[in-house]
C-alpha cells in the first residue's frame, strides 16, 4: 500500500487517473541506501552511470524542455519494454530527461537514482506544492491528467511543511493501531473466500478474480467500513483505478460512502483506522480526513494488487523462482522484493515543482518546472544495479515507496506487505500446482507510464474443494 507517498497521484473523490489509477502506490519497507549528491556538471551516459564519456553540459532549454527532443510520456514501449526505454532515455538524455505529457505539456523525468534521492530529499527546493507550476495557464479544465497533477487539492499529497508532518503523523498513528494478527487474519479469510469462488473450476484469471479484489477488501475492513458496503465499495475502487467511463461514478460512490462512514464513527467510534483519525488531536476537519482516506484506500489498493500480480508472474515465469513455487515462504519474500526492484508497480510519479531556478543532473531547471519521479528507472540505474540480472538478496534500498518526507509511511508499507504476502501464500497453499495457461510472452500490461500491472494472469490448476467458510462480504458470487 502506498498511502500518502510519492507513489500515487490519485486524490479526492472527484476523479481518477484516466491512464492508470492511483503509489502508492500500492502499497515492503526499507531505508534508501545512498546519500544524495547533486550532479550539476555533467550529463549524458556518464552522469547516469552507463559506460562512455560524458556529454557536454546542456544549457537551459529556451522556454521549456519540450523544445529539445523531448520524449512523449506515452506509447506502447511503456507497456512492452519500459526497461529498455529507460536505458535509451538515459543514454540519450542523461539522468534527467525532457518529456512531454498529454497536450504537449513539458516536464522533466528524473531517471537517476542519485538525482531522485536528491529531489525527494529536499522538499524546499523541490516542493510538493503544485501551485508553483509554471504551466497552469496552458492547462485546460478537461486535461486528462488533472486528477494526477491536481491543483488546490485538500489532501496530504499536496500539503507541505509542518502541516504535512502533523498530517502524516496522524495517518501513521491510525495505521499503527491496526493489530497485526487481525490484519493477517482478515487477509487470510478474504483470500480463502475469494479462492473458494474459483478453486473447483481448474482455471481462473488471477488478476480479475483475486488480486484486484483482495487488497480493497482488507483495507475497507481495517478502515471501519460496515460489512454491507464493503463489496460494492470494492467495485467502486476498481472503477476508479481502471480509469474508464465508470471512474467518476466510482469516485462519487466512494466519496459518499466515506463521508457517511465518518458520520457514523463520530457517533459511535470503534477500533478502526477512521475512528483513530477522528480522535487525533491535530485539529483536522472532516473534509481533510475524508480526502486522506480516499488517498489511502485508492493508493493502497492498486499498487498492492499489482505487487501481488507482478510477484506471481515472476514466480510463474522466471527460472530463478519457478522451481520453488511451493518450496517455502522464502521464495515468496524474495520474489516480492525482486519485483520492487525490477518490476515495481509504481513506475513514474507526479511530482515535484522547483521553487527556484536550479541545476539537476546537468540540466537547468527553471522555477516552477515539473519534475516527475522516475522510480522504475532509478531502481534500474546502472550505478546502483551493477549486476541487474543477479538477485538482490533482500537489499531493500529501492525507491518504490518513495523517499523523504512524502514517502509512504512505514505502517502503510507494512500493511501492504502483509496483505500481498498473505494473499500469495494462501493462493499457493490452496493451489500448489498452479501454472500459466498461456505462454509467458502473451501476458500483457496496462498501457500506462504510471502504474505497471498485468491486464490478466490466466492460470490452470488441479480443481480442489472449496473450504466453505462463512463469507464476510456477501457470499459466493
């Protein structure tokens, strides 16, 4: 789960990211590894760690980065081969590349691990305040990325300074109050109920019938939503993250359900995340709490679902893991960690805005320029991943949960890890001979530069009896 971190852009109850969905998100833990050092004098391959001589330092683009060979942040390569795409961008542009968003809107994509560490570690120079953006005068009201790069949004994503610190602490405290044994039990119960729906069939699409459902079900439970609203709520969350024609209706339903939940918890508090947020002494309004809850549940669901799906794909297709699918819990943890390095659900994130003119990775960044966080590219930076084909061995210096004061809170990371790992373990316990139903090369990804997840994961297995436990969210479909 990527609750309030750099790994999501979805905010509020009014819209969704039409390209992808909401960091964080998606929501393992671990410190970042290196001390950030600004690269201000070189650019090109050497600055990004690839072999070869340094290219001459590039001067500031005239007007905006779009004028100098910018790369469109769209297209099939983000779906088919993003790793090679980021290598090509690093080769051609260095650690900070000029890109264009929908509508020919310019931005910088930070590809280097060191540079990303610097940007996320300096909230004064590289602010989260989107009001600083120097492109607002050319952004139409129907710009498709407004839900991701929003303006005047009353959520923690765009709060800065002391207020952000207090708000982040409120969320962390509320999540820390979740009993870890109850969290794991909820994940196991919902996992079994979902598996009961298809275990007798011998075939299923794991994405549609399992990973797209489990995180939202568990999160809705621990946040305190009533049992009778959890199942329709999961449908609305997926409508939002799918970003299609039902996204607005899904956002409206989730928003109304969350305001209703807040009213109920004011009247009768319980042992749940929402009640603890209300009881916080930070003086937060209901509107602030609702906006943060919407970020938490949407950003917590989709990246966690993709983390599960990408990990299962790795275990079913990669020879480093395929032989040990049922060989013990260690392989599950290794696969999940490897995904956060090699196939992180959150690829690119918007963003940061330069508060003054500065230099980064040999680029002249103007005041108000938008910098997108290239998390996947930074994780694959050859200065960090010198032997990219080797297992990381538990190294958790990836940037998949962000870095700095806007990184995903540690309790949110722990929650995501428990949900994802429990979901994978229960699935492998129940269906130990599960195998792909199609050749690995036929698996497809969502065509998005933001979140990376599978559109489907069809598998075959030996049919097994359902456990028949009482359903917690409406019984079998």
